[in-house]
């Protein structure tokens, strides 16, 4: 299928919409904290939340080259607060594949939930969540993205070169038809951070018409799924 991407090449336009990858000091900060943050995201104890899940079903989709292990603390915290929280169950996220929506749909079907599900997507996982909601609106209650580059130039991040190497396609030419900046037909909330060393803040925040709510956090890209304050904010966004 044809891919619908906006082509943006004017440097002035790129600067205006923030389509510039985060500076090296921020990226270096991510690298230095990588081991600690990944370990915390996977193995740290559940965070006490201020909201009740009341059985609300949630699937958390990991970021690029991450697996469900990386979202364990977030899911564990949601589970202890009464959410029905699940991983995406599709292994390591190695990029957009032509059958990604079918596989995610099958995963949701196996959960046998009787109500629309909330999708929480970290980084690339958020892009998958937004696009899936466009093709399966009846199955999705809400989409929450965590540092996901859905707005502006798809190269406004420090991961696109590695992504192309692993995924086997250009970052602006995935094997499925997408319009990343187009808001899904369900409620959406976009978390972003000025301290993100991987994704440009404006790419993760988006323009006003590209998401329903935009919430700033003070954390690194890796810490969206690890820091207690981030996890509390995500839980609140799910129920609001």
C-alpha cells in the first residue's frame, strides 16, 4: 500500500516545528543512565498509584528494540492498582512489519476482554498504538503515547539510523500505509519531555490538533516507563 508521509525538507520549517534530534549531551545522559533505567523499568517494585483501575484493560507496547520485560514496572504498578494490564506479547519490537496490526489484533483477541482496551505505547510503541487505533477503532478506548515521535519529520530523533538498519526499510517508508501526525479517532494523550535525549520534544508533543492532551514530564526517554512520577502520571491519564 502507498505510504502517506509529509515530506519536509526546508531547514527553516524543520526548526520551526522542532524537527531536530536532541543534542548530544541529552543523548549522552540517556546512554550513561541506560543500565540503571532499564534495570529499574524491568525489576523495580510496583509504584503506589493514586487511581483505581477497576478492571480497565490495558496493553503496554514497548519501544524500539525493547520487549515486555522493559515495561514490567509500569504494568506491575497498573496491575496492583486494579487495572488489567498486559504486555503486547509479540517479542522484541524490531520495527514496523507488514502484519503488525494483524498480530496485535490477534493478541487483543486472545485476552478475551469485553470492553475496548487502552493502548499505552512507549516511543515506537506509541506510533503502533496510534495507527492501530485508526484501523480498529471499536477495539480501542484510548491511546497514551510516551515520547513517541508522531509529529514532524520522522528523522527528528537519535534512533532513526539504527531503526533503518534493524527494520530493513526507510523510516519514512514503512511497509504499511500510515499518517503518523493524524490523530486517531479515539481519545489520545501524548507525554513528552524536554530532557528526552532520543526523540525531539516537539515530535513527541505534537501540535494541538494531533492529540487531545499533551502532558510534559521531567524525565529522560528511558525513564518514561521507570520513574515513579511518570508511572503515576500515566495511570492518571488512562482513567481521566
